[in-house]
């Protein structure tokens, strides 16, 4: 198996590596260019301009108006529109810069009016869409940098990773149809990953802090960056011997520490400095704890499974009372409704109270979830992911723990947005080329993650585009990854059964998506289907969450128990 | 299959190297890869190894479907223009009447408001689409009350029907055609798929079908099926497919002389004299499929049966509508600037003259096919014949350019750069003549994106990138690998005369676009830019047609490898 694997990858991997006589011509560095991909995707993105856009479009338009029309002090106080500014100041500066380029036609169109609900037409749409496309160029630049600086031997892999990211359906769906600036924001994060790969730690810290000051969701990755930089850059464990507590002072490389702290603090200072007297207001905007456990519909994380279980149990116990009697033998009152009556009472309360507002989820059978619990769970799993990094600060470990940190926050976080899956998939793309055994986990996470974005584009006209695009992305990249990645060691430990299961799961995503869509279409015809308004969304989030949770389990297993995988050859 | 293809690929690469050093490699036993050093080549290059080739087909088909979907997001003809709307409303209206009215009323119902004027297969197609649509939402196709209905979901549904029809008829036909040629000319698989991608991304068809809204791909796809059957020597099937194609859209009659000559010649002269069984098979197949198509009109027409059939035929050929309607890049419209035909001659005279000119135009091609029914002559003959119809016949629409463009575009399978360059030139000019129409539909963005993307993909802009991009970004493997003195930086023929013509026509195209965008036409001639557009289009079509004939004559004694 191993033999055939290597032969296979050599013979049929990207042929670019094979043509030795060409490599000697000295054009190696120029061969892996993202230029063609940029032109192609640019054309497609232009065609998507007239497509549907979400309320996020008006959100960003409002921010353009706020930053352009108001003095800096008022940016975080302005609340004419309900779409208040809730990104960190760097992003506000970014919006301000964009707003400087708004041409007169677009101004007249109402792009820069501070109003409750934006009134704008085609010029604004074109301008804002183009601003997304333009700002995304940074992603191409960063990834080209990544390719050009990577090892000649790994260049094919790097090229595949880079193109898989720039062609990612996630960016296409979220940025170019739904409307956001993720491509631009993630390019900064990717820059920090590339810097980490090159062991340029200061640069890594600079990029990460900048990214953080653009979008605070990257805070979820902070533990990993903190430990990585601490261990790799600040601490000096080589030749360290503990004799007394005084020795601990020598453990720390003080110049590095001050350099790092200086850089990080100065970036944070530039970012938040102008708002120093408005910090409390700014922080309430950035961290709105008043929101519910799950977002408007359920992001496919652990809580989706949890509430699905709750729904199933409720129905089950109401239909079959003896299930309840059986359960009460093992679980007692505070964690569990004592009688069927109480279940019915809770159910009616739920129906009367918060049916319209999906903001807060109320569990009927299972215990309620409080924010504190989600934070404890997230931190706990992040800690587990970070500890190995403390012993071995290699790039592989770092990127692995980054992925796991993203996963932990996505799976257990409070008010997680389905778009946050990019936080998992992007680091994972850098990781997956290390070993083929990671591939099935990656396939699960990316396919389920991208499919879980589908409900964002609920209009029928986008259905085929999102399906075709995601499908072809999956086909191309799953196979390219399979061809270019190697099995590093210990094939015997590979459990084939789960791989087959993963394939079955991924293939069944297709009928799932199509069934939900067809049921949706038939709603106009059969009134009974309207009762199951949320059925489609529930199916999506439950099914996708299974994939993502299993991907997390698989990755965690490999991360914690498969030592050879993480060994570096250096 | 994969193993068999390995051999020519190796020959190819060695040959490519020698060709590069010697620079001239005119005599090929095995064709050079078409579109070498184009972005399309570079993008599909990673799929070259045998294990990955199957992915290429997926990629090109899905990518072309995605582009079609994305173009479909734009507006359609007649969007929000009451009372008559446009082609979208016409198609929707036909779905409405075919499913609500009995067959004998189809060709009679309210003829003023988009009365059905396409052959019966279109009507049956509309009937099926309408039935499916009504299943989801009966309001879309409610009789009379649904006129001018333009809701988002209806648009999505209609776009979907075009997409599905194209995916059923056009795309498999083209892919099969390309594969057949590739197999018989020992072309590398990746070369085949590159050609297929170039054909599938032909911008005119995408924009008319998925932007403007029509079902041309069905008629064209059936024609390609017919061609494929000719290639495989299933003559009766070819006749059936072609009849179906005519019964979908009468415009495919432009190809009929060639099909007629080919089938006749195959059953009467070659390879043996008077192949009666084959002749009978073709004749019976043709008659039966016509009967099948028109039968329902007769049978369900009651006592008016024959009248019904005649009415449908009468509706299809609207001679009363004049020699041309809108501005179109053909002989009559362009020379009408000087000679006002409608004043000089009567309708009947004009019909006669146009008939004579058309027959003179296509007769040589038909004769060649009659005496040399060779497979590799088919695309040239079809394009010469249909172009003759386009240039000289009666009542031509600007959209009809799609008919000559189909065989021309199929020539993307050629490996000769001189041919490829002219084909891409024709595609650009063809799309350019559609510009006034697309502009009216509000498809400006889609027009530019498709025009530029298709040209860029096949390498028409390759002369720009290596000069203007930093070395780090030099696109793609092939462009990086070719030497500094690589001859072909873009698709232009070798001949200096043609080079000048093509470049000049592109410059004129650009100039007309600039005028159209920024300068108001003089008050006396409000259509001046459109006339200029048509004149340029006509000139280029005519020149191409002449070259096409030259090519047809010079190809007679050659083989499939010289296509």
C-alpha cells in the first residue's frame, strides 16, 4: 500500500514536478503563478455582481457612511441604523479608506447616507462588489508569496493549497454573493501562518495582531498563537537545566520578549489608541453578550446536535411516556424534567414566548446552556490542543493546534456563526498536505462546512451555482490532495472503515441538499410542507454538524495519539 | 483508452521540443496541441496524467455550466418592457398556451401576441417545460392572466429549463464530437478537452441562450448529434436528428443542403453505386420523423387537420415581414444603405433575388459534398452553406449568426493555428454583431465578461501577459516554459494580409464600441453606430466566407489530420 502510494503520487501527481529538463531552465519560481486563477475567478465574480446580496451588504454600506460622514470619535456611538459598527477599529479605518474612493455617481445613489435602511441602487452595488473583489487581491498576493517562498520540493503542494484557498467556495459564497470582506481579512491571517512557516516570529505576531484588529473573531485562535510564540520565540529551552528558581529567569529570552511585546502593543495602540476614552462603548459593541446561543439558524456545531437531541427526546417522551420513566431512573430532577406534565408545560411556554425570536434557544428536556459553560468547554478543548505545542513548537504542530483551536471554538462557542467555518478550513488546508491520513478529516470538515453555508443563499437562483461550484471544488481538490500528499508512516494504524464511512457521508450530502431544495420548492404546492419551515435548516445543520464533529474527533485523534505524523524531518 | 493515448502524447512532447527549436514544423503526422501556451491549456495542464483525465471532463462541463448560471443572473430580453416584453415572454407564453389549449389551437391562438411561430418540436418542448413549471407554481403559466409575469422564481425556472436543455442536447453532442475527432486523429486527451472547453465557452451562444433567453442550444445540439451520427456512419439516425433539429427551429434549414447532399451522395455514389437499402433507410427515417413531428397536429386537428399543418408551416416562414427586420450584418441590410431595396423592388422580386443569391452562394459547397462526402469537409461545408444563407437569404435575424457560428466553432478542434485564429476572429465578430441586441437587453456586463474571458482563455491576450507581468507572475506552465522567441503570442494567422485584416477589424470594433459608448450619433442617422457595426460584421463575414470556400476547395484531397 505504501509502495503503491508513493509510486502513484510520483507518477500521477502534478506533472510539473516531473519535467526535470524544464526545471533546469531556471524558470521554476515563475511556474506556479496564481495569475490565471485570478483572471478566471475575477470573471466569475464580475458575473455575480447582479446576484442576491444579504443584509450584510447594507451593514457594510452603513459603515462606509458612518466612517465617511462622522468624526472618528462618534463611529462607535452612531446608531441611526440598526447595523452599528461592531468590528475593531482597523476595519473601520479600512472602511474609511474605501469610502474615500466612492465616486460622485455612487454618492448620489445614496451609498454614503446615514439612514435607518439604506436606499441605494445599482451603482452602490457595483462599487461595493468591486471593493470586495479589489481588496481580495491581497489574498492572491499573500498566497503567491507563500508559493514562491516554499521549498522547491513542496511547491506543487503549496500551489494546490494556495489555489484551493483562492477558489474556495466559502469565499465565493460568503464574500461575492452574500457579501463580506473575508478574503481580505483572511489574507492577513494567512500571512501570519506563512510567516510562522518561515520562522519569522515577529512578522507572524505582527500579521496576527493586525488581523485581530481587523476582525476580532480571530481571537479564538489567540491561545495557539500565544503559546506558539511564547515557546518558539520567547522561551529558550535548549540546554536549560533547572537547578534553582533563579534559572527560570534565564529561560526567558528577554530581548525577544520585549521586541514581541513592543510590536504587538504598538499595533494594538495604533488600532485602539484613538478610541482610548471610548473603550467601554467600543467593547460593548465588539462583544454583544446579549445574543443567544445559536445564530439565526443553527450553525452546524455541537449545539446543533444538542438541540436536535432535545427535539427528538421531547417528541419521543410525549409520544412514548415510558421512555421518560426509563430515563428518570438514571437522571434526576435538576437536570431533567421530573414529569411528562412538566415537559408539556415547558413546551407550551416555549411556544408562547419565544417562537418568533429564534435568537434564544430554549431546551425542553435537556439542561439549559449558559454562556459560561460554552466558554469553559471552548477553553478546555483549546487547552488540549495547545499543550502539545508547548513541547514541540514545529510548524506542523502549530498549524494543527491552530486548526483544533478553530474547531473547538466553532463547535462549542457561544453564538457561533456558520461563516466561522472558514476559521477551521483555512488553517486545515495548510495542514492537510502533511499527511494523507489527515485527508479524510479535511474532506469531512470542508465538504460539510461549505455545504452548511448553502442556506445563506436561500434564493433559488443561486442553488445551482453554489452546488456546482462546491461540487467541482470538492472533486478537484480532494483528488489533487490525495495525489500530492504522502503517507508518512504507520499505514497499519490507519482505520479504513472510517474512511469509507467518511466517503459515504460526503456523497450523501448531495441527496440531502437536493431533497431539502425540492421540499422547499414544493412548499407552494403542498401547504402541509409550510409547517416544516425550519425542517430544511434543521436537516442542514444537524447533518453538517455530524461531519464537522467527526472531523474534529478524527483530527484530535491523530493530533494526540499519532506521534510519527507530527515529527519533522529537520 | 488511457493506455492508447499515452503513445501519441510522448511523440507529441518530443515533437514539440523539436518544433520549438526549428520554429517551423509545418508537416505534422500528429497534430500539435491546439491552444498551446494559452491560459486554457495552462489551467487544464495539471490534469494531463492518465489518472486525472476523467476530471477534465467534469471540470470543463461544470465550469461552463457555472458560467451559464452566472450569466443567467442578468436580465433577459424585454425585462419590464410592457406591453409586448421580449423573447422571454414569448417562450413563457408558448409554455402557457401549449398546456392550456388543445393542439389544434396552438398555431391559431391570438397571433398578435407572440403567436407560436416555431416548428412543432418547440411546441412540444414548451409543453413539457410548462407542465413541469405548473407543477411547482400554476400561476407562472395561467392562461392569459400570466402575461408579462416576471417574478424571480419564474425567471429561475425558465433559466433552468434552458440549462437542462443545453446539458441534454448541446454539451454531450459537442463533447462526443470532440472526442471522436480526437480519437481518430490520435490527439492527446487533454488537447481534446481543451478544444471542447473552447467550444463550450463560445460566448455568443451563452449570451443569447442564457442572457437574452432562447433555446438555440437545443436546435444546435440536435444538429451536432446529426453530425456525430454522420461521423459514426449512422445515416438514418443522422437524418432523424437533423429532422428533429429542423422541427425545433427552422433556422437549421441553413444546413440542409449539406446534409441532403451528404446523405444523397452516401446512398447513391459512394462508396458503391446505388446503395438502395441505405437510401431507403434514410428516406423512411426522414419521412417517419417528420410524420411523428407533424402527426399530432394533423391527428388532433379534427376536420381541420391539414389546415392546421399548413398554418404551422405558414407561421414558420414569415415572408410577409420583409427582407430584413432589425439591422443585421448581411448583404441586404448593409447594401440597403445605398440601394433602397424596398422602394426599388416588390416583395416578390426581392424574394426571388435573395433566393438566387443564396443558391449561388451555397451551391458550390453542396456540390463539393455531393462529389466528395468526406467527414473532415463537413464543418467547412456546413459553415460555407449556412453563412451563404445568413449573408443572402430573406428575413435574417441578427441571432441567426449562431447557425454559421456552430460549424465554425466546431473547427476549434483544428490543430492548425491559421484555422484557429480565424475561428476565434469569427466568434468575436459574431458576438460583436450581437452587441446592439445585448445592449438593449441590459447585458453589457455579461457581454464584456464573456467576450474577454473567452478570448483570454484561448490565448488571444497572451501577447500581453509576459510583457507586462512581473516574472514572478508569469502565468501558467506552458507560458513559463516556452522560450523568449516563441512564435505565437496570440492567435493570428501566418499570412500577413489576414493579420492586417484581423487586427484592423479588431481596432474598428474597439472604435465602434467607443463611439457607441461616448458619442451620440448624429440626429439624422440615429442608427449610425448600429449600421457601422453591421457593415463591419458583413465585411468580415464575407471575407471569412471567401476564405472558407478556399479552404473547402483546398481540403478536398487531404485527410482528417489536416482539419
